[in-house]
C-alpha cells in the first residue's frame, strides 16, 4: 500500500512538472554570441577545416541544431531578437541607432527580476549603448561592459571600436572571479570576425573558438560548467563574396542567415543530440527563460527549442534586411524558408529549392510559379499578422519643427518597423556599390579616413541619395577636422534618414567646432534623448548650452555627464 502511494506521488510530480529535469537550484545561464560566424565553418556541422575544436567539444555535450536561422543579417537587429524572443518588426532595432522598443520582453530583465545577477561583456562598439548604436541594450544588466570610443585618425579599430575575443573573455572571467553570487546570467559577445576579409576569415573563426574554449575551461575549473545552461550562437554569417556580396547586411541567403546554434543543458542532458528541424534565433530567449524556471512572457514570439528537439517539428524561418532601404534607398528584402524552399521577396522575386540547390544559384521563380505564389502568400500572411504591432517611435513633432527651422524639409516622423515593400532598385543589381560603401566604412573604423573619402565620393557620384555614403564621408571628414565640409554631407544624410542618431551626433560635433551653438544644441538634444547614457553627448550639450547662456541647462547636462562618468564600467 505504501509502495503504491509513493508511486502515485511520483506520477503526480511527473504530471505537474513535465519536461527535462533541471537542478533543484536555478541554473547559471551563459549566452555566447559569435559575430559574423558562418555555420559551414563549424566542425560539428560538417566542416573539415579543423577551426573549432572547443566548440566541437561543447557540441558533443549539447543539443546541436543543424538548421538554425537568423532573423536579420545585422549585428544590432539580430541581437535584439536574441535577447527579446521577438521579430525585428517588434524590436525596432536598426543600424541608425534607434532605441529598441521598451514594451518588448527583455531576457536579462526577466532573469534579474527572478534573482539572477546579470552581466554582459561585449566585443564591439555596435552593442555599446553609451558610445555606439545599442541604445537600451543594457536594460536589466547589473554590469554592461562595453569600453569603446569613436576612432581617431591613425588609431586601429582594436584601440577604439572592437576588442579581441580573448580580452573580452578575460574581462568576463575577472568578473566571475569577483562575483561568486548565483544564479547568474552572463552574456559574452565575441567579434573577432566582424571586420575580417575573406583571406583571414578562417583564422578569425579559430581565434573566436579559442576564446570560447578559454571561457569554458574556466567554468569547468570553477565547477560551474555542469549545472549551467550554455547557449552558443552566431548572430549572422558572412557572405565572403557569395552572390556578389563582400560582407553582410544586404542579402538573406544561407551564407549570412544559416547560423550555428548549440544548447548545453544543465547536467548535459541530451548530449550530442542532433536536431534537423528548422529553428530560429527567435527561439533562444523563450528556451532560456523556460530552463531558468521563469514564466515565458506571452509576448515572446519564439518557440521552446527543447520542445522542437523532442518533436522534430520544422518552424518556418523569416528574415529581413532593412539596410538596403535605410542605408541605400533601395528595396528592402524579406525571406521565407518553409519546406525545402527559400523565397526572397524582392523587386525581382527569387525561389530556390535548397535540397537540390543549397547554394541558391538557380532561381526557380519563373519555372515554378505556383510554388512561388504559395511561398509569397505565406510570407504575406506572416507580414499581415505582425502589421501595425510595432510601436517604435520616430522623431517627435517638436523635433521635426526644430529641424525644419534649420532648413530640413519634408522630414518623416514615423519610426522603423514597417514591412519593406518589394519596389524600387533591386539590391542584386547594385551590390557592387554596397560593397564599395561597406569597405570604406572598414577604413573609417581603422582610422584611415583618407582612404575612405574617395570611395564614398565615388559611390555618391553614381547615386547621390545614399544615406550611408553621405554619412560615411561626413564622418571621415570629421576625423580630418574638416568640419565645414562635413556639415554639407551630414545635412544630406539627416535629410535622407532623420532618425539617424549618429548623423545628428556628428552634425552636433561639427556645429560646436564651427561656433553654431544654437543649431548644435538642437541636434544634440535629439541625440541625448536617445543615447541617454552617453557621457560625451551630455558633455557636448552642456558646452552648447553654456555658450548660449543657458546656465541652468548647462549645469544640468554637466551633472548628468559627471554622474555617468562616475558609474561607467
């Protein structure tokens, strides 16, 4: 009788608490994101190049998702999806420096609210909310370690805008040593591949792998590895010349959208399990929340990777790129992966059978019209479902009025997040121009404006309404302290993309240096409203106010800058 009661008790526990077993205490969570890392370089995904011994070892004790897809080929946009479990339409993140929507779920904030100590260690200025593009990304973190600054002429990118992976890991290990409190959520972002050329890409993959190995080795030494949930994923891949694209950010083919993803559960449950079902980076956040024993917010749009691992159910994978539209004035792109097909919504639509044509070289849009129509209808239904749900703000009416007083006309108040229309210039036809502009930005990041300016100007000679080229040449001219000339280009950049926080920043800097303090204040007010934690911006605004005789406002901004500097990492 007693034995039967015990059996019934255990049966009741199994019913009430289904799913994978986890340790009684909350597990530590370690999220490792590898920037620009292609799936086909991973040994555990079939590469024979021998580049990823550390990652291969982790994969052997993890669930390996063989077909994981990013929702965008851009660092900021993709990480916003990873940390929120929502689509880019909802996060509103963009390379213009627009803040992520406050109403969306936030993984570190959720975990922090349930007793987790949270810390992030970043490898790129792109993810820096103070000096980069990632406004709002530090929400929910006790520590957000991003120690970057804008480059000056002659400075290497690793002195200013990026950190090598081994240094990022060293900073994370130092924090772990000094903060033994548990449970913890640790996000480590490695960017060794962000600015590499094709010739050095493999060595950069190997360097990132070594950095991951160093972190995992420390976790093992400290007896933290076994009870940790460890998720390793890339935010997007790298084209390396495929389809004519040198880097990433424009196209939505597998070179940039198919990414590595492994999930090591506490106590290494389901070790070495391989999942062939299609999954998304969108699914990471709800999975982490589930394993941590935290209720999954209904606003999260991803699915549990653990459920998919058990059922093997394919998920349709959506991706989008707004950079062609925002940066170049071309058509935006969307893609839809379902069944064996990849559909790309563009002015010249594309359809590929990836089972027979994994490199997407044979466009079947003309030969399979019925399949094309079906895939297009599925994507349209998806778009319609999310239409109108984004609440990303653009310029306020007051900001538009102030900019109008400076000569900006016809500015739009709407923010990002709308579904891109497949109209206008097809990026496939002008990818060489995108390559030229993106490579020029690499020169700016390396502190070589004299190399970047001719390339930007050449691109503008072919198309004058290129926001990224106007902004890029303006930024390069600022580095050369040619402020008056820079103002001409930055004015055009803001006219093209009034939401560009960094165009306003560079314009404010130029105007301060040319003595137009009233105009400088207008631009810097727009920046400070979005980059609320930037010491530099508040200091610049204080200077503008002081020259305008606005003593109280100047003192207020100076106090903000001082307080932020005191609490800087």
